C-alpha cells in the first residue's frame, strides 16, 4: 500500500575528494557519527559530528591542518571522544531527503567512505526517492532493506527491567538456570505477578516480530 509508513535502510558512497570520506577510510578503527544535520541554505548545512575511538591524537593532528579549508568549532574533546560542529557546502543529501518529505534518523554512521542512512516515510515517497535517479548522480547507492516501520518503544520501563533481569539470570536458558520463584524474589514481586509480566512481554515481542516480518 502506497500510504503505509515504511523504513528504508541504505548506504551511499561519499565522493572520494570529501574529507569525511578520506578520514573514515584512513581511520577505520574510529567511529564517525553524524548527530545532526540542518540545512542553512541551498549551499550550506550545519553538522554535528562525533568521532569516537581509543586513540584520537593522530586523527586530531591531521584534521586540525584543515582549518583553512573546513569551517569548524571544537565543542568537546577527551581521550575517547571528539565533538565537532562544522559547515558543509552543497548539502545535497540533506536537500534530497527534506525535499522528499522523509524523516532522517540519527545518529548517521560513516565508515570506509560510505554513509549509512535510515529514513522513515510513506511508501510512495520512499519509492519516488529511490526511483528518481537524478538524486544519486556520481554516487554508489546500496539498498539494504525496505520494511514496514516498527516503533522501538514496545515495553514499559518496568517490563524492560524484568526482561533484562530475566535474561541476565538465565531464566530463558535451556535448561533454566533460575526458577520463577527465585527470580521473582530477586525482582521483588510475587511469582504469579512475574509469570503474568513475562507472558505480557512475550506477547508484545511476538506481535512485534510478526508485524515486522510483513516486509513492505
């Protein structure tokens, strides 16, 4: 159905002359996450970039040499994380997504010269984006999945707490490492209440799984 909401996961190549492409290839052990991207105009975009890794010194020394070419502000830096705000020219990816009236989920991961993107929107808008080849000039696009959109928030905080403790205590293992009564005592509820909670959790997860199998 064209009016249904779907999720598109795809990746595309960053032009090799772009510094984000060069650094993500040169430093494969670092994680580059775009935390936000906002268009300022047709020719500029404002971007928040997080770089994470165990050894950032070499990256920072090399990146700092781009000050005359890249307009950026250092927001935060410690041994494992660098947070940068910078201005990009020709934000065509942003413009293409916003023009298509699609929702972009963050963070956006950059690795090995490719940017991984997750979009949410109507099926008809997703199809228009994919089939309009004018959107993807000079880049290599790879579609991983198009599926029915399933929200992440399925369980209540209490249900998530019970599920986490049940898993960590081996309640779902075969054979079971902890009995229902012992687990209930540790969680602080009655065995009957725990049993009911587990059934409700399983029902939600099962319904969610089955609905997500209904690929778009």
